[in-house]
C-alpha cells in the first residue's frame, strides 16, 4: 500500500511553517494518543502516521528531500520503524494543545498562554500538474516546458488590491488579524483566538479597490515554466516549484506548483524500479547452436551471448543497462527473456529441411514432467534474485 502524503496526514499546506506543522501534529497526537484511546488500533495507527509525518517535516534536510522526491527521496530515513509512545506525555500534550489554540481552561489564560498574535496573511493555494515522461527522458534527465494557468499578482495595483497602493487597518480586529471567541468544550470554557473573518487574517482592508482585480490583488493568467527533471525519477515523485502556484490575495505570498511525474508506456521495455525487462524474439537455430544477438537498450543496442542449448523463455541479465538510481551513481540492469520465433510461412525448401531435422533423434523433445517449464521458472527466479 502506498504511503499517504505527509502534508495530508497532518492537514497542512506544503508551504506550512515550523509552528504550523508542530501545532497540527500536537492536535492529532493529542486526539489519537493510545492513552486516550486504549485498544483502538485505528487511533494508534493514525497516531503513528502523524508521528512519522512530523519527524520528516520538522527536519529541514528530510523535508527538502521529501518535497523534491517524495517518499523515494527519503530512503530508509523516513521512519516506518516502531513509534515510541514513551516520549509523548498526554498531560504535556493537553497543555500544548490549549496553548497552541489560544485556550483558557476555566479562565486560567496565563497558565496556558494565548494563541498566535499579529496579522497573518493567507498564502496562495498550491497547484498540481502532471508531467508525462518517456523512459528515455527518465534515463537521461530532462528540461521540460509546461504551461500553467494560475492566479498572478495584478499588474495594475502591484498585487495590493488598491488603486493607490495603500490599505487601512481592519476595524473588526483592529489590525491584529485575529478575533477572540469564547467557546465551551468538555475541558470547560476557554477563549479561542481565530482568524478575523473580515480581513482574512491580514489585518488590513482595501477602501479604494483596483478596477482590474476588484480589490483581490490577483488576476488569472498563463505562464510557461521550465522544469528540471533529474535522471531516475519514478511515477509518483514530484518536483516543487516554489512560489509558482496561485498568488496570494492583496500581496500575500504565493503558493507552490507541484509537478507530479508520470511515465509513458514504452513499446519495448517494462520498468521494475531501476531495472528494465524486455522479450527478445530469436530463431531456433540461435538457441540450439548458440551465438550473438543484438538487444535493444534505451541508448542503442547491446550484444548478448546466447550459449548453445538455451531454452526458449530463459532470462539473461545485462548489468548496468537499466535506469540510473535517483540521487545515486548506480544503475539498474536489463533483463532479457529470449523467446523462440516461429515463422508463419515457409517455402518448399525450408519445409523439407525442417521436416528432415524433425525426424532426427536429437530433436525429440523430453517427456512431460518437471523439465522445461519448471527449469524456466527457476532460471527466471534466480536472475531476479541476483
């Protein structure tokens, strides 16, 4: 089963800051912690997934590799090992939960602290596009051009949304970008700090709206962007283009454009990780007496030595003729299964020769049993296991 996207697990956008990631994790960890859900395997699994996601996204190096290459870029460093519950104290989580969400348990606001203060402009949305690549492009790496339709900063008002370029403080929140709301829960009554619905968290309002964007600061447009694709990528890997998503309203930061890799089917090769597989039709004579055969590769041809007495269906490995390993110097192999080719039409002379050959004792096939087919399967399995 494919791993879930770490950002989706925590419920945060790809451009989320460290504080936002930490708060999202604390909320999920508090909700699904095994101490609060004894015997609930589903809750325990969600807790493990949230912890694994947090361990990657909180680490700048791991997060950078994950952002560029997905789970494949983490290798064995992504987690997936057993999660240690002992380092997560439920009481500490409660205090952190209340602090992060501006809580006031029973009016003790000083004990639990307040939420984030100050305006917070809403970042533009992340966008996603799919980029189809051939195996040849994946083998060599590529520079691709893509056309993207997204929201761009309005050129008339420079993205501010205002004709004059100025904005005033929001009357609803006093320029803080947040409003305080009293709510009740099973913990008791507490004060929650929420984003101001009037200004969307920016703390500022536009009074003289731009006629082009109607005060939004963004307009729809199309751009042609260049994407560098490293050699060895796989379907499902993605490449983030920072700030190339939708522009934010009224001057807020733009979102990212996520380029998701897809592979085009190849007429000759099947891909298995960094290895490639193909079938090579050969005539009976080559299998019987042995010889050389030309095998197609992604860059041309390679020579395969076929020993005498080779059975149809046997698999040969050409080392280093596969795909490069992402972020590494190694290359995969090319697995070639030889398959006897039977001509559909024969001339009189060819028919006479084959009939004479067929009456030879050396041409008599073995009796049915554990012979050809099992040996072929065993040979194929042994090559795959190398």
